[in-house]
């Protein structure tokens, strides 16, 4: 697995700062060699990360001041983007209790986590002594001409 | 000639969402919708054809609207987005089946 680019940003857990993440995802994915369906892949990663960060801000920090660290790591062989987020909230997410929503009668809340799981290949949660860690991985499709 | 003619005029509100429908903008849409619901409107068309991005907060506004309209025998139609990624989000969450959709091809 070869490393292409890695980047870490730390920002206040505020909804109006989310747009900055989108620009960074775009910058990083632009360095992925021969990415297929680039526009849709970028949208999906942006949406998944957006949903995760909104959840952290609304539920982990519950609207209180806090800090969010996001680490991006783009690698090849295979081409994939790994995103790790770290927050310092004392609230724990209980992944075991999470249930997939009934989409025949869609809920008002809970679609965010469902979207994250649908859009990313790996979604992991870990409680650490410092707070919460989320790990998202997207295996990036490579155009056939590159293979 | 014994004829009875009854004319029903149904008020339908169309909302065109040309900007992102997300956690930042959803409260504004929700407030606009609330205004019409309070006026007794129960039929809505939400035009997503030019919506470039939608998150779960935006979807929550649509689900809330659908529930409230259905409770009063109303309806909510979605005009299908042109953006492929938004289309995919709506299909992943089966909004294309739960809502009445306009402008979506059979494929």
C-alpha cells in the first residue's frame, strides 16, 4: 500500500465550518490516479463525512463548544481514502444498538448514519480515553484505462 | 335537465429548491412549509430538479411534510433531481418509492 497524501485538520465543531471539509475532500481526491466516476465518488465521500460531522456536532457535543480533528489518508494499491475523526466528547455512541431504518416508513431522524454506512465501505467506531474515534474507508474506483 | 355541477379548487404549493438542502438550509425550508401548513395547505410539490446537494436534515424536512400532509389526506410530490448523486441518495433511502415522484424515467 503506497501512500499518496495525508492531511490533518483541526477545527471548531460548528456547522458553518463543514464547507471547509468539502473543499479538502475535493483537493485530496484530485490526487487519486485515474479516479473513475470522480464527481459521484466525491459527492458520496463528502456526504458521508458531512453526515458524520453533523452527528458529532449535534449529538456528541450536543451543540456545545468542541473541537474536531479529521485525518485524511489517500493510498494506492489499492486506491482508497481513509478518514479518521477524533472528538473529545464524553458521550458514547452505542453502535450495537443502532438499527437500520425502515425505509418503507422513513424516520425523521436516523437517516444520516444509514447514509454513511451505504456510501462508505468501512465504518468503524471506537471509544478512546480521549473521546470518540470514527474510521471511514472508501475504496476508490479506478478507470479501466488505468488498469 | 337536472345537472349538479360541483367545482373543487385544490390549493397546491410548489416549492423550488435551487440551493443545497442541508443542515444549514433545512430550518428555513421547514419554516416556509410551516407557514403554508398553518394556512391549511395539504398539497405540495417540492421541485428538486435543480437541487445540487441534499443531506439527512433536508430529507427529514421532506419526511415530516409527507407525514403531516398524509394525516390530512394531502399529498407531497417530488420533482426528480437532475444531479445524479442526489438521485442516488433519494434511491438509497427509497424516497423514490415512498413519495410520488415526477420527472423520473422508468430506468
